[in-house]
C-alpha cells in the first residue's frame, strides 16, 4: 500500500489539461503554419 499512488494531481479520468479530443492548441488537421 503506497500512499504516494493516491495522488489527486494525476487523474487520467479527470484530466482537463490534456484532452486529445478537445485540443484546440494542437490540431494537425487545421495547421495553417505547416501545410504540405
């Protein structure tokens, strides 16, 4: 039983900071700066 494994700072279930589904900052589909 490790108390360090219970970190509320790391929750993949509730991570609003990293959402590949809603990432407006990185959109390879809409990158006007890098257009082949």
